[in-house]
C-alpha cells in the first residue's frame, strides 16, 4: 500500500484485489485438478432507469490483456436494457475467476456514471451540463469519473485529472470570494488574472441576495452569474432564478447568462431548464447508482448450463431495424437487417479491437439525438 488507502494498478492487474472466496475457489479447483472451459456473461436484471449506457470496457480490456481468454462485448457507449449480456468471457475458469471482482467493479461504477449523465443530458434540452462531482468520490478514481461522464454526454468536466483533451470547466469557489475584501475585488481579480478564453462566470451568492450580487457581478463584466444554492435556500428556487433574470434584463444585462450548480439533480434540470442557461452537476453524476451487473457461467465445456434464475447458453443481442433489441441464442438465425451488438475485443489474450472514448461518446450522442427527434414527432 502507498501513503493513501488505494490499490495499485499492479495489484489489480495481478488479480490480487478480489473477493477472498475467489482465491479459495481457485485453490480448491487446483487441488482437485478441475479447470473447465467456461463462458460467463455479464448482465443486469434491473436498471435505475429504463435503459443504461455500457461503460468501463477499456479498463476490462487492460485487465484481461495477456490472459488466455476471449472477450466479446458491446462497444462502450452502447445503450442496453435489462437481462441483455453486455460482455462475455470464454476460457479456462481458473485462468480468470479471481478477476471477476475487478471486472464488475470497472463496469458497474463507470456504467452507472455514464448512464446517469446520459439521462440528465436527455432532459437538459440542449442546455450545457458539466460534471462537477469528482470531489464527491475518492480522488484515485477521478479520471474514471470524468471519462464516464464525458462518454455519457457531459459538455465538460472539472477535474484536472480528466483524460487528456477533455474541456475543463470551473469558475471560483466561495472561499476565493471570501479571501478578498469584497466580492467586486474577487470578480475583478478573476477577470484580470484568468486566461481570456475562460468564460467570465462569477459566483454570486456568497454574502447576500443572489439578485444583488448578480447585478454587481454583471457590472464587473460577468458573462454569466453562477447561483450555487438550490439546496441551501429555503425559498422557491424558481422564483429566485426568475428574479435574477428579471433584474439583469431590467438593468441592461440581458446577455448575462445564469449558471446553476450546488446539489443539482435530474429533477432540477427538468424544473429549471427553460430559465437557466447551463448546469453544474455534482453528486447526481459522480454518486450515481451503480449498474448492478452480475457475472454468471452460461456454458461449460460447450454445453449450456446456468444457475437458477439465469438463462443457459451463450447469446447475442441484436439491434433491430425499429431500434428495439432482441436477445437470442448465438447460433440462432437473426431477424433480417438485425445488427449484432456483441463483437470480439480480445482473442486468446490479444486485444483485437480497442475501446475508444470518443467513439463511445459519439454512440451516446447519436442515441440522445435520436430520442430527441422521436419526442418531437410524437
């Protein structure tokens, strides 16, 4: 262990971060000289919402690279539904059994974040949404959080350890405003010292009424005012937003936008999307419910076999022309025009297809655009 309570990459890669019963299983099977050829599928019987986004595959590929296994999976960014296999591993059971803990950890957490982000983006109706939640999770996984949020459709992220190339977004904390004699001094200093390509978004609720500070910030050159108190105010947040907007317009600041943050949820995005120009979302993204995946044997030595409650045999998930999904035994003849969603990523330990973050994000983008068009036609 290092100076923090974290697990190293090497420990995870070596299969040493696992549930103890997998270690004991491996020891028992070795002692009994049992090591069957198996296929295991990853599925979720229930989801937090009606659909979810598959995410975390890139880490699984890095984990299993070099092991004598074959991996078929949905591409990251693919939309999936309950009871659909999103990933299948085939190989000798003892060669990968201890990796189940890490595999599920990678997929459950990242898919939860990507899914929550995508559902928020679906409800934002084009308003920008930024991931502000990495401080709600352990810093060791900040990269994963921001990557998953980006795949889910977030317009930008806040953490400096985000994957290279992601737009970093952030304004100022209340602490910075409080370090100056008065808010105007903080806002003017921000304007002087911050690179010109950073939007002049001023935090406007440190000491007094949002309306008053917003007008003062606008006079200092703010391009947008950030209200960070939807959870701490006792009053009607919609009324506060409307009042700020009215007074900005009345005093000649109609071009100054309103940015809302501070405990923002999907329900808040729905409630305020017509009167707010952008959202900073923290815990609703970073602390999103995980996707409760399970990993189960569905075939042993080429024969269908499954535990109670699971369907035996390896399967394929097809996207139909009508955009519905259908899960069938892998040897079944698919419907005309159906597109198979599980494809080969690892062949006997060799990665034959990488998982690219930008491709994953584009899949989600296409889905969100498609669903938005569907809503318009209904």
